[in-house]
């Protein structure tokens, strides 16, 4: 039976609805993971470190798609809940065009700034050239990547999460196959890895675009002639500012991680951090996917003023995030060494460093899911200010603070444990906002 946004959600029904979004995020995470896996094992440690060094800069631009998708889907879902479908379609169409225009602009800007930024981050000589070669190709596909991020949210709002999952799986499989061919078989090196990712991102962004343009599309949303709505665009940007802040803060914090690790350990530290990020992202995408999948339901029932269902969704989500967190920590501790060995098994010293790093870093999963959901929850309610505050404190202020202080006391272990400390601080803020906004929203 088809699940609709207007339904009452039991735990099994809720999990069935969000499952495609979780799987979408897991397969999306495969892009970077597969690139890193093939580059590390078939090209070498220096190109792998170069990829990790430039990646935070490249991810800065993709944040626009997340902002427009999360902020816009909440607004569109709210209009659907209020019975204003044509208004929802109009806003959706406008945001798609805005995403394309932003993609072209930031792609051009990124290519111009790529070399000086890579040099500023510490790349020189061979590593600098690797950064530029990889970055240029990824930036050429930026518009498609931003559309993919946008449509991940809107396919759920359109009640087509299964289709979104199929597209993402197709893009992920494409990336794996092309990485194998371009890097392992044809020996194109880091350029081959970048080309494989760019092609897979094109599939992830352009296939949903064709779907929403197709006249036989029977979903809740479709693309029509865009009509500019400045108020809706401003509301989207402010409402999605938390997702923008999340990605910007994460990129800046990762740059600081690289700086600290280069200072404390050297190139091996950056390589180890890259592995931790790749593997952790697969775990964390469960929390992100759940938040993306549940957000349109929350927005719909908020728009319909169904406070009983809003309370039901809020309570079930907190329980699920907590249970997922415990399971993730247990799984991560069990798989720390074999997962690390996939990337750096050829270097025993680096493997030991990476395994230890992942074991310590993964302790943060205990509370991380609740913090991710808290930000997405307030975005879904249309309160971008609270959501952005949570994201900024969690991913920038607290991370920078703990990342600067804890290595003084604990050395390199302080780098890996700093994320746990920052997430615990963020949990206190999340709880305070949950309690403070409860009467306003009635959850």
C-alpha cells in the first residue's frame, strides 16, 4: 500500500517511508568512498592525501543544493499540507532554475580559485597538481551535483522516494564500475577517479530533472514554466540556512583537522583522517537519510496543524535516533580494522593509526543522530534560525573549540576525540531548544 504524507505513522510505517532516503544517502556516500578506495590502492598515498586535502573546498559549493533542497522542500510540503498544490509546484520550479544558475556560476568561480586555494591549504609540487587535476573535473559536474542534492529532498516530498533510491543506486553503481575501469584497468590515476564521479553525478542530477519535466509524471510535483517569487526564495534560503551552515562549517572544520594532523603526524595523518571521513560518512548517512525522509512528513503535518501526529513523529524519531546511535557504535568498533584495511592495508603503520582513529571517532555516533535530527526537525518546521544556530554551534564553534584544545592535552588522540566532545556540547543545546520551542509548535 502506498504511504502518503497525510498518513498516521506507526514505527514500521515511518521506517518504510524513510528507508529509501537512507539508502539514497548511503549510495551517495559511495561516490567519495569509492574514489578514495581506488586512488589509495591503485594510485598511491600522496594522490590520496591530495584528494582529501582539496575535498573540503569542493564540498563548499555543493552546499547550495542542500540548502535549496532542504529549505525548499519544507516550504513546498507545507503548501501541500495546506492544499495549495499549484503554489507548491511554482516554488519547486523556481528553485530548480535557481539551482542550475548557481551551479554554473560557482563551477566557474571554483575553477578560477582552485589552484590558489590548494596552495593556501598547504599543497605544493606533485600534491598541488593532483589537487588541481581532480578538482577541475569535479567542478565541471557541479551543476549536476547540486541538482542531485536538490532532488533528493524533493523526490521525497513528491511521494516518490523509491524512484529517488533507484536513481541514486544507478549513479552509485556507475561510479563503482567506472572507477574500476578508469583507475584499476586503464590506469588513468586521479583523473580517472574524478571522471567516474563526475559522470555518476550527472546521472544523479539529470535523470530526476527529466522525470519532473516529463508530461506523464503523475507525482505531487512537476516542473513548469518558472515564476520568480522573491519571498519564497528568501524563505527557502533562510529556512535551509542550517544545511548551508552544516556543509560550510563541516568543510571549514575539516580544513582545520587537516592542519592539526599535518602538524602532529604529517601526510599520514591526513590520509588517516580521509579514511575516517569516508567510512564515517557511510554510518552517518543513516541519520541524515532518516532526517531527509522524515522532514516532509513533519512539514506536512505542521502545515495541516495536526499536532497529535507531530508529537508522534517527534517522539518516535528521538527513540529511533538513539537506538541507531548505539547500533552504529557497536558496528563501528567491530569493523574498525577491516574497514581501515580496505583503504590503507598496504601500510601497517598507517593502518594502525587509522584503526585507532576510527575507534575513537566513532564514539560520537551515540549522540550524533539526535543532533542531526534536531537541526532537520526545526528546518521542517520552517524555523531556519534555530536550525542554523544548532548547526553553526555544533559543526563550527564547538568543533573548532575542542579541536584546538584537546590535542594540547591528549595529542593526536585529542583530534579523534574532539568530535565526541563537540557533539556532547551540541546535545545540550539541542535539548534546550527542544524544551524551549515545545509550546510554540505543540510537538
